[in-house]
């Protein structure tokens, strides 16, 4: 039988090391193949090459025996490759009918859209996938699994050639468990119609629940392709990280236990479900987890940036929800993820960026004393080694690492009792990263309770006394002491849920 | 392999340490060309018209006329700065001004006294601000749309108060003195304008509230996560712009001594032009009080000079519009090239 997709010796580098290094694989029609690997293992590069977005350095690919013209998106579509990307690519304020028509167009009669026929067609396309909902509802009013179904329906929809391979890039990252199950049924329906399904996932329980075979990539190289049957979860984890789990281990920082400062009880927010934890004075607690595990929400839920349920207390006093000002007044500080969107005032000066929290400290006699403020800010810029050390430069004049230091200085200036950091070194160069780690250590040494949510597991090992590992909205594991290790954390984030195993 | 995605942000990931465009920045900074270009243009305009129409332009009386006639526009514009600083438009300022004029005159025409009229007019201004804030903050209506609707409602209000025509009877001479008397050869409204400018300059530059306003305008999400009460500050901004517009209305009523339903409308566009033109001055990139004043008097000088030199009356609107577009386009260009460096 001709394979639905055949990739031969695909390589690609972006100014430096090879991110994809001679990868070959082959998938039969009707097969469901899981594609797994750590972040940076080359999965997305491979998919983007197949989509015609990147041009590979070498290698070739055939779809159903037809050679794919690489670097040409129309060729990949013309041969029957269909993609559903993680963000789904739907337009939120349009309904299902309009979204299905994006890029394809509507059927029309004398210049007018034949709405009745379009709606009928949309309903049928979704019914084929096992979904029945009002096609006139806009996307933002659909459940996550319904949106995913819509994106799949669009990918599978009528084009010049019938679909041969459907590639789903982390389609369950944002799905609650129950909705993920519906998506599995959908993927099986697609496969039953003879289309090969490639399924990128970090959820290993999904790999075992859905896929017939699995391809593992590591550091841009093809490690193995094998049937899922006969593979254990630990075995797969070892294939992904390339080492035995118990191999490398070093001791986590030991912490003397002091009083509890930050406590969360029954915390719920988005996928976060009834989470309890406490952070002690002088302690640095890490939060690890894949996208959609609840790691993304935890920092903003604590500070009040997102709506939440449950209790959050600082030194025993309850912090009201959705009130960052109250959280701040009670001694909490937040360095949020995605600096540009959530923390930086790009056109304001470094002075204003730092003193924007509590500018009143330099308010005397009814006037903000700018010279006092400037020298205060200059001291902080010096302490954090921000370059250039100019309080009147605007934020946009600085590199990413220096901007992040300014955001950190903003909160350190207030000497918070609790410092919550979300991806504190995102988009930050190596030198600044190490500086930021030192500053976090110093804050903890002075008694601040620190919570760090991060996808950088080396960072968590470097900083934390213990790490809470999130899976599906709950704390699945706590890693500390001798088990504190990058691979152990990685394995724990992608491990099977205890509840699912039972 | 770690999960270290070194996201590169174009234009931001450049070498730290070097100030942007060093040489060019230095020369223009010494002359203040980057921050005070408006003052230079103003000086050039004064020079041109002094040579062109010396006997008409370069007189104390002409300076007095320009200052007096622009005081109201300047006050409305300065009130507008506050919501614009926090990223909200208030298109209802002209409507509030109109309602205020009509209210204070109506009170006198109906023998309720001018003092009560002033109090009620100011309260109406605050009420309009409060409703605007409710629409924008609570109902999450875009401020442009919300205040546009409000300005239409206020226009209806002026029609209702005046009965569609002019009211001019019963206006007290004491009251008109508020707008028409002179001190040191300058009409009183000029002094109100200066006082208001000082208060708002202090508010925006030397109080925490000013920081919050600019913070919200720069990045509302970051402002919220920095513990700023975005809704509350925005509400305050609308209250203030409503109050200032109402106060300007009282002064305008005193200047005119009469009220008509269409009195507010002509102030809207000049006020907005001045605020945005002003954002290219003094503190480039942010709306500010001195920049707005420079913009107002620059435009007024240009228009008056052209009128004295015999230009037709439509030159006013033409000059205002063209100056706004050119100035803001130049500022945008300068900003873009600075970012590219």
C-alpha cells in the first residue's frame, strides 16, 4: 500500500544548530500516529515544513505517492495535507458557517450567498464528526471541544483534492478531560474514513488511549517509530528524554521551615481545580506543568488578575479575588508572563515603570518629588544592573532582559511578603537570566515567600526548594530534595494522571 | 534540551547601552527641536505675520483678542486631556459645554439667580461624567461610541432647555462680568485658563493619579496587574472632563450673555486637534497640558494672521485640519524611525 505520508531525511537549521536532523517517517492511510518529544525536539519545525511554512535544508516528502513541493503551502494543500494548529485559527466573532467558508468561499447564486445551503452543509460537516450544535452561534460561544471540531471540520472540508493526512498540533492542550474524550472519537472517525492522522501531544495518556503507533523525536532526530502496544509509559518517557529516570539526581536546596506566608485553599480558575498549597517565608516554590495543566493560570489567579474560586491568604488574612490593588496592599507582588502585554509600559520611562506601583512614596507636600524618585530608581537600576542605567530612558529603549529586570525592580522596591513570578526569564538572554535568578534568591533570603511558575525546568531546579507539578488542573506531584531534577520534572509534567490510571 | 524559547522581539532585542540615534538626538535635543518644535513654529508664524501685516497683527489688541478668544477652547481641551491620557475619548465635552451654557442662562432667564445656575451647571457636568463612566467602565461600551451617543443626548438637552431658540433675557451684569471683565488688560477667562492649566499640569505630572492615568493609557492590562484601579481612575477622568467642560460653559455663557442650542458644537474638533497636536510637544508621545496650550495658540496665531492678511473665513477650519494631520504624521514618522534605530 502507498503510504499516506512519507518523509525522507528532512533537515533544517535556523542560524546555528540543526533543529531537525535527517528525520524520516512513514504513515499508512487510516493510521493514527502520535508524534511526541520535548519542546524544541523538532515537532513543530517538521509540521511547519510540511505546511510549506519553512523550507528545509534537505529532504523530501511524498503524499500518497505524489512528491510534495517543499516551501509551497499550496502544494501541501493540493496534495491533501490538512492541518489543525494549536490556536485553531478560527475567527471568534464569526459563526461556524463563516469560519468554514474562510479561505474556501461561499456557494452563491447570482452574487448572493446561498445561506440555507451553506448552513446545511456546515451542519452535515459537523455531524460527520459527531457534533451537533447551532451553526449560527459565533465561535466565542462554543465549548472548546466544539471549536476544535469546527477547526477539524474546516480542515477536512471540500478542497480541490480529498484529504489524505490530517495533522493535529496539540489539539487537546486547552481541553478539559471530558472534552478531550470527544475529540478522540472525532479523530477515530477521521481515521476510519481512510485518512492518516498525525497527533502531536504532550499528554501521554492520550498517546496510549488514541494512537496505534508513536514516533519519538529528540533534539531534532528521529529516535524511534513503533506500535504503542507493548510500550509502557515509563518506557515512552525514557525515549522522550533520552535517559533513564533515576539516573541524574541532585539535592534540592534545603529550606528551613518558617511560618506559612502564602496559602491557597480550594483554588479554582479555568482548568485549575480545587488546588491547595502553602509557601513559607524564605521559601521558593516552583510550579511546573504543560500548557493547559493550570500552570498558566496559577500566578494571575493568586494575584487577582483572573477570576477564581477558593481562598488565598497572606499571613492569614484573606486576599479578595479580582483585586490586584488589595493583593498588592497586603504584600503580594506579581511579575506576570508575557511582559509586553502584561507588565511593560513601553513608551514610559524606566522611572515611571518602576514607581507605577505605589508612586506615592515620593509624594511630599502635595507634590511627587521627581528628583527623589529619580535617585531612588537609579539605585534600583544599579542594584539590578539594568543597562543603560538611565531612569529617563523609555522602556522600549531596553533589551528584553533589561526590561524584565525593570519589571522585577518594580516589585522588589516594595519589599513584598509574597512574590509571584510567571515565566520570570521568558525571552531573556543568558546573562540577565542568571542575574534575575540571583535576585530571586536574595529576595527569598530576606524572608519573601516566592512562587515561580515556569516551563523552564532547569530554572525551577536552579531556584526552587520544591516544585509542584500540575496535571489537568491539579497538583499531581511534589518534587523536592533528592528528586529535584530537570528530567524528573519533565517526566512528571507529562506523566499519566493517577486518576486516569485507577 | 531545555524549554528555553528565546523569543526575539524585533526592535527591542538590540544591544543594551546605546541611546537611540545618538548624534541626531543630540543636535535636536540641544535646540529643543524635538520637544518644542511648536514654539519655534509659533515664533516663525509671529515673525511672518509681523512682516506681512505689521500694523494689524503686531498689536497688543490683537494679542488680547487671540488670548481671549482661545481661553474657552483651551480649557475644554485641557479637560479632555485627562480621559485621553488614560486611553478614553470623551466626545461629549462639547455637548456638556452647550448644556452648561444653556443651564446657567436659563436659570437667570427664569429668575433663579446666576449663582444657583452655576452650581447646577457644574453638577450637570459631573452627572454627565458619571453617566459616561458608567457606560464605558460598567457597560464596557467603547468610549468613542458611548460618548458620541452621550453628545447627541446632550444636544437634545440644549434644544429642550432653550426651546430651540436663543435665550438672552434676564442675564445679570455681575454674571457677564465673570467672562467679560479685564484685569491688567487681559480678559478674565485667560486667568481661568492659566489657573486650570496649573491645576491640571500638577495633577498629571506631580500626583500619583497622573501616573495612574498615563499608565492605564499606555497599557491597561499591565496597569491592572500593577494594582491600579483602572475602572475607578477612568471614572475620575470622565468626572473631571465633565466638570471642566461645564465650567468652560459657565465662562462662555458669561462671555456671550446668551444661550442657543448650537453653542457647544464648534468647540469639539479644535479641542481634539489641540490635544493630539499637543501630544507631539513637550512630552512627545503623550498628551500633556503645556503641549496642548502651545498647539492652541500656535493654531490661533496662524488663523488670525491669515485672516488679517485677508484670507477668506473658511481658512480657519482648513488651517486647523491641515496642521493637525501634518504635525501628527511628522510625529508618527519620528517615532517610527526612533524605534527602528
